[in-house]
C-alpha cells in the first residue's frame, strides 16, 4: 500500500470512528472539505503540518495516520456517514 493510501485510509477510519463528517473535520482543521476528501482518496499529498492539524482536530496522535492497522489490530470497516450536508446545531 502506498503511503498516501495508508494515510488516507487511516484518516477516513479515524474520522468515521469519531463520527465527524469531512466538512466538520475541514472546519476544525481550517482546511477545505475537498482537500480532506483528496487526502482520503490518496490524490493529495498532505504536509506534516496538515497532518498535525488534522490530528489535533480529531484528538489523536499524528502517528496514527502512518500506522499499519491491518497488521496491528483487527480491521472493522466503519459505516459511512450519510451523504449531504448535516444540519447545523447550536449557535
């Protein structure tokens, strides 16, 4: 697996486990939603700073994006979130 594919797959798995949409993650990390999607699809090559911002937004260690979860823990595919914009809550 290419490193970009690993980072993208790990980002998606971590994001979905946290119950966060791409749009919400992008807002938290001060990125464009399309850029987050590009990282998850392995068409973008994020900098270390971007990975650090994403990790902070998801409250994880940035090293988790690089780990090979296939060999270190059982892989349970996350359920995707529903498509479309989520209604804003609060303020």
